[in-house]
């Protein structure tokens, strides 16, 4: 018996008799408004795009699992870490940072590295980057930080004066610049890229002891990066290079794997560390706090529909599970508000109900109701208020309270003052980590960007910062730009 053909329908399920022609008044007359199939198609098409992310708009995603490979319960009580071999489903999204959705994936840019862990205690969103450091430590700068990476509002083109002018006034950015313009600035696809938490979090164990932590995800196949020339060539040939590489790799039945590790500092010890542990422009040297293995993330399944799964995926640092808590890291505190708020604008107030974001490994019980795009049972007939005297309704449980911490001081705008410490770590990166040819590559990459700046005082100030990091570093870039060589006075 022949298989019955699938009948084309409208968005409302009505069978369509003709998808090639429109209903008109006569053979050559105007189209009629009553052609509901045409109107349905055009109206739907005009609403296909949702607001793109203001940051990390260009991305790729994949599914897989996380597996515990080392016992870290003395540091963290999260249930998904409770025993060796335990597996948790995950969805990961990788992205460029500054470009629009249609931008090339081999731009010199910070990459996003985010993983959604679907745990039995709700979702934990790890929201990180391809660099262990960030360019600013004050969240009040964050909108400007993004603006200088975007297009000039007047010309809609890149403006190097705009970019470097801001950076020449924010000297803590020099560590980030040294990293991004160095040999690690353009990862060769997402499979060869590490991920870092950048922010400082707290882990709390079952005894109530708390620790400061930094998260690290190291690619199993090893890091690999592109030179500027290689990246430019790929940009012209395949702007979708990183997304295509990840998708094809998994399609071949292969697995993309990252080792998950943490750095741990006991709480009181962290408060007196030689560098401010809340400063995202600094790293914690591994010689002081070595990596402790936690587990591995394995990606082995591609999405079947990009928009439904990847574009509608929403990550937020606010999504933490018991045992993982926020610290006084100011950038983290601002992100906890900003990310969720941005997703509510982009996807609506019920974005957490979209299947890719829904905590399907946990039971969701609350009194939240209504709003646009309510696609669950919306609480059904259950009461919508609390406290209440109704049996079998959700109640709070003191077992899950957060670890208390002391807060004291005057409520006012406190100015953060840093000086030479901002130049110490990028100097170490230049002298001890980068080899001869890598130093040359850094200088060349900086020169290729800075040569486009039209205002001399911007270049001179930035070169002074590089000199403060290392005299050779500052001298080389100053000479390349034909500028005088001297140290910055802060």
C-alpha cells in the first residue's frame, strides 16, 4: 500500500490546495486580502527574526554530557558532583564576542564558552570565555566596552580611534590586549579552544565551608590558533568556519572533549592574597594554586534546528545550584542581573520554558504565572500565592540556604585605585610565556590595528602602558609606530 503523502498546511493546520499561486480578482487583477495562506506566510516571514544578542551574537552549539572523574566533594556539595562516574546532560554554545550574527568566525576577538548543565537541582549555567582574563573590572564600563568593539554610530564602520581612545584611558585592559593580540587571539575553531570562568565564584561543601574558585575547561585535543594571515584567508573562503568544523566533526561520530578543572583558594586565605581575587583582569598563577581535576565534558550530538536550539538557548550566571555561589566579584554581580534581563528582552519573560532552556532534569514548582508565550501548563489549577494553607503546595526548605557572609562599610561610590599591579601580569605573559616568534607576532598584530589610529596622543598613552609591562614590549611597539619611548606616569 503506497505511503500517504504529507499534506502541506498553514500555520494553523489548514490544508493548502495551491502553494504556487495567489487568489486574485481575475487573471490579471490584484491579490485579494482574503488569501489567508499568502497573508499567513508573509506575516510569519516578517517576524522570523528575534533581537540578536548584543554580545556573542554569532555562535554554534552541541549536546553531550558531563562526567565526574575526581572526587571534589570536600570543596563542593552540588549533587551533580557527588560521586565518580556520575553523568549530567549538557548543552554547550560557543561564540565570537563582538560581531553580528552574520560576521566571520575568524575575527580577532574574545570567544564565548558556555555550558548548560541539566542537573537534578536545576540548571547550572557556566558562562565563560576563551581567555582567563577580561579587559575591565568595573561593570559600569561594560556598555562602553561593547560599544568600542562595535561599529561607529556615524559611519557604521570600525573606528580605531574609538577603540584605542577608550583603552588608553583604562589601563587595566592592557593584560587582555596582550592576550588577544598575541598568538592565542584567534582560536582554530571551537574544538581547539579552552574555556575559562574569568569570574571568581564560591564553592560551599556539606560542612558549610566555603572556597573561592576559578573554572577551567581545557580541550582534550590541544589548543590550536590561527595567525592573522591564516584567519584572513579563511574569512574570505568560509566565514562559517568554526561552526562548520564543529558540526562536521560531530556528524562523523567523533566527540569533542574538554577536561573540567578548578583552582581553589580557602576563603580566609583568598581575602589576603597578593592580588585582588575579585579582579577579573588578573589570573591566579598555577604555581600558587594548581588545577584540580573535576571531570570531563563530552559533546557528541548536533542540534537538528539551529534557531530552535542554538539561537533560543539562553545562558545566565544567575543560574547556580546549591554548592555554587556568587562572590563579591563586581563583574559577576552585574552579569547576574544583566544576562537574565537581556534574555527576557530577547526571548520574553517565559524564556526558561523554551525546551533548550528548561531544567528538564529537575522538578519545577513555583508560583510564577502568565506572561507572553506561556507554553507550559502555567501552574494549572494550583494556587498562585504563598504563604498558603493549602496541602501539597511548594514550600521553602532551609536546607538549601546560601552560605552567610559579612558585609560592612560605608554605602557610597568607592573608587577602585590600581597602579603598577595592572602591568605586572601582562609583563610576565610577555617575558615568560611568549617565545621569540610569538612576541614578534604580538607586536605585528598590535601595529596592524594601532597604525589606523589618527590621534597621536592615544597611541603614545597606550605605548606607555606597554612599556610599563615590559620595557622591551613598549619599545618595540613604539618603534614600529615611530613614536618616542617612555614610561607612563599614573
